[in-house]
């Protein structure tokens, strides 16, 4: 399992040997995705290549740029990762993250485009792409369409539909639709 490190320089990970009677081997901090790749190779026979590693490095760097308030840099880093053939398996993550960065940079149309692509290639339980699409549509003044996206995500993944995030977002969008209708009247 991997989670963000407190130092921001690399992933934290706990790796445990899953074999009968084998003692677990725990690694508490890995300074870079490259060290994580090296450690993982001792635990699995699955192929792991440097192109996949590069895509992870670019995604991590994009995430750091987004957290640092540098959405333009984040967009460039996510775009570089998307250009790598190894990123196909994680395209939904990269597209969704780039949508968020584009929205933060004020490019709601670009954010909607990326979020639509992320929704199209994401597993049904990855509702972040749908939330990003709703946020982009909302920024474009399309609250009704945004609400429809959130409802569809809730139908596709009922745990999301029953959750607080979905209910709160729908309440906000319904209020916006009401204001739009009042202005139009």
C-alpha cells in the first residue's frame, strides 16, 4: 500500500510478503518512485518497466505542482505522462488530475474535455472523474448537466450515490439550477 509521504519527496509504502509462514518485510519510507519500483521487484514477478516508472514520477510531480498552486505546471506534467504508452492503465487518473489542474488554471472547457475522457475510460468506482466533470460543467454555467453527471455516477456506483459528497454536490447544483430558473423567469 502506498500513501503520500510527509516530506513530499516520494512515496511511503508498507510492503508485506504474502506467503505462508513467511515473515513480513516492511519498508517504511522510499525516497522516490524508482526506489519503490526496485522494492516492488523483490515482491512480484509482474513486469515493471522504466516507462511506467516515468509515468508515475510525472503524475507525482504533477500532484505536487497542483498542491503548490502551480496548475499550469501540473497540466504540463500530466500531459507528459499521458504521452507515454505506459500511462494507458492509469489514463483515468492522469486525465482526472489534469482536469482538476485545468479548472484551477481557469480553463473550464479543457477541464470538461479531460474529465469526459476520464469518465469514459475509468472504472465505475472512480467517481472523481465524474465529480471533476460536474465541477467543470458548473464553471461553464451548465448546472443541470452537472447534476445529471453526478446522478449518473451515483447510479453507476451506489456507494457514491448514497454518500455525503454526492448529496452535498447535488444540493449545491439544485440550488444553482433554481437560481438559473429564477433569473430566466
